[in-house]
C-alpha cells in the first residue's frame, strides 16, 4: 500500500470530489490537532492505496485563508503525521516563460525564497536541514513521464520564486525575479518546502501555470490579473494533477 499526501490550493477545491466519483474510492475526513491549530484532511482509500488531501487554505463557509495568513507549520505537521511515502505540493503559479503558457503543468526543481520569514519546527534547538536537492528525483521522473503522455511539452526544471502575497506582483518585481533566475512565481511553496525538508519525507511539487505574471502577457504587457480567472485556469488542470497523484503509487 502506497500513501500519497497532497497539499493543494487554488483551483483544486473539487479534487476530493473528483476522487469520490471514481469507482472503488472511499472518502472520509479527519481533523488533526497541532499546537498551531486544527487541520482538516480528506482521506481517500482506493485500490489498497491511500491519498491524503489537504487544502492549504482551509476553506470554511465560503472563506479561504489568504496566503500570507496560512499556518504552514500546522499543515506540514498534519500531513507528515499521516506517514506518507511522498508529499506532493500542487501550486498555482504565474509564468514568466513563453514556453510555459497558462494551462500547462510543469515540475519544480528549486526555489528562490528571499522573503526572510523563518519557517521551522525547531525554535528551541538548532536544526539545519540540508536543501541541496529539495525535490525527489524519482518522483520528478514519475510525474514527468505521466505528464508527457497528456501534455505536448513538459518542463521539469522550473525555478519557483516565493512571494508573500496576497497581492500579485508588479511588473518591476517580476523583472527582478527573472534576472535572479526564476521561471515562475507563487505564494506558498517556499514555506512548505522549508518545513517538509525538516521531515525527511520525499517531496515533489507540480507548478500549475495559471496566469501570465504581471507585465508578461504576450502582446499585452498591461493585461491585469484576475484571481477568479486564475482559479478557473488552475481548476482546468485537475485531471492532469489526478493522473500524477495516482501515478505516484507505482513508484513508492
């Protein structure tokens, strides 16, 4: 039995219901307590495998926790306590690459996080986790092979720039991030990965290209970014994400 943990957000609110519609799937909900708060996780049992799905924004009564208010320690503690074989982060990102247009899914290779916000489980004792190779090569290859069968072009070495939000970035900020080597920009992967790196659980991250970053829309650098459109574009990629989630069971 393989245990795959999924941390997702924008555009993935129906992911659990997608599993419910599949044959031989049993879905239940658990609430895991942590000293940083309670975390709701959906547990999917299918073909002797288990999938643990966590919406990092904890939607409740129509409201979603904004990215700058997410308690990532609670989320990563809770998902790690499920004893997964692999943790998959699914992140909606703005793209700065012409060959990675909205609607495509790529795979993250590294992160540029200069926000200077510390995220750790070790406030009382020094612990330096190695982050030389932050994502699992076996999981990257697995997702790449799956996506290559359903998407014409797959990039598996994306550099993700971490920004805080909740506002989208300015064109000048995007220009600076590109000069630093970033391909895409998001608001959640940086803290998540820092904490996962302290767990020693293999990690892989899918980057869902949901919009052109500010100033990067081809032919229209003044194009505005609308979150509802971003959410809709991210949602259109759920089937591809599902394929990767289920495909990981064959490698772990």
